[in-house]
C-alpha cells in the first residue's frame, strides 16, 4: 500500500518522460560537456513536477537516509537519499537520461584510457551494480537555504560508478559553479543560474558545485 500511495504523489511528465528528455538539444549539451564538463538541460521538468518533487522532502517515508553536509565537510545544507521503490517519475527519468549520456561516458573513458564501458541500457548497468553488492538507491534530493553551498566532493558506494549525473533544480533555482583547470594549471570558474525545471549535467562530483543565494529555498534532484 505504501508504494501505491507514493506512486500517486507525483504527476506524470507530459507527454511522457522519453519525449521530454528527447526534446533536449543533445547535440548542444554534448558539445558543452566535451568543452567544459558541464551542460544545462533547459526545460527538463515541468513546474508541476518540480513542485511535487520538492514537496516530498519533509516526508521521510520516501527516503532511506539524511545527510547534513557540514558534518562531513561537504558544504552547508542537507540532502536525503530516496529509498526503494523510487517514485515512478524518477525511475522512468533515469534510463531515459542514461540512454543519452552513455555515449559521452564511454567516449570519455576511451579518451582517458579507462577500460570500463557502460552497457546499452540502464537496466543492464543496474544489474552490474547489484551483482557487485551495490543495491542501495542513489537518487537524492538536496535542500539549500540562504547562503548554503555544496563543495566539490564524491559520495560513492562501490566499484561501479556512472561518471555523469544530472541535477534538476526543482525549487528556487540554485547557481551551479563550474570550475576547470586550464593547460597551464590555473583555475577558471563561472556560475550558471538554473531555473526551476532546468538541470545541470556533468561529471559526477568532479566539475561543479552548487550554491543558493538570496532568501529562498533551493531543492535539487540528483542522480
């Protein structure tokens, strides 16, 4: 009964998840990922879906754990990991995004001389993870207050890791800060303000951090 009630808390994407993901300009997004390690996916989620996702945060029935970032040196703010079963919308969104990003991940690994290749489907990748004992769900919902921020860090659970993640802004849009190291080893950084419903795609924990300025709350869905 709990899983049925949870499935009804989120509206469906319109017209459907695959079409919404397919409408993204992936040629542009891929170019941005290759050039700077980070891309903004505009209009990934509707406002209705954003509001519904953000409204889940106070209800601990949807989550398996809560992380206060300051306790671990991750920044300031907090996030919660979803528990099984995942809300239907998130469960459908993950394979649709994986299908678009798998090629980027495999190309990057090849360029860096990394032997790992990612299978054709998200289901096959999950089977690989589960066979290695990595069974805990990793999607999470972050909450930022005024002045909160997320430092560059990686919170990993085992050997098998998909190197890209997508972070939709489902509350008042945070700023995603891109930081890259030039060939001369100097650092360059800039910030992108993501509107609610847009998402940041980028290297898992490696390129961007997020912060919240002003007086509103920001909530971000990740992985």
